[in-house]
C-alpha cells in the first residue's frame, strides 16, 4: 500500500500526478487556495478563515493515498500526462 504525505508551514506546493493514477486524495490549504487540472476533483471552499479542502477518490480510488496540507500558501494539483 502506497501513501505520501506533505506538510508545508509556509510556501506553495505543486503536485504533478499522472492522469490515470488512482488513489485517495486529501488536501487542505488553511490560508490559501487550491487549484486542480483534474476536472473530476471537487474543491470545497470552507469558511473564509478555514481555507480550501479536497477529499476525493481520484479515478475510483484504490489502496494508495496522498495527504497534502499547506498552512500558509497555495496548492496546485497538476495532471501530468506522459
């Protein structure tokens, strides 16, 4: 079972993910924004003080998971196609 976790206190995070990857994606930008190239990803905007959030199964999910948290900064999820 594969899992990855990134916790960033200050700064931006850009994740390049293959378009056919299947996993559980959890992402939170406490004081920032989240953008995604994946049309299937729904980004929830929390109350203005709580930032933005993603909790989704990408391409049906699977056993793998990725957790991304940025306290002060933005997250960009980039669909990387070979």
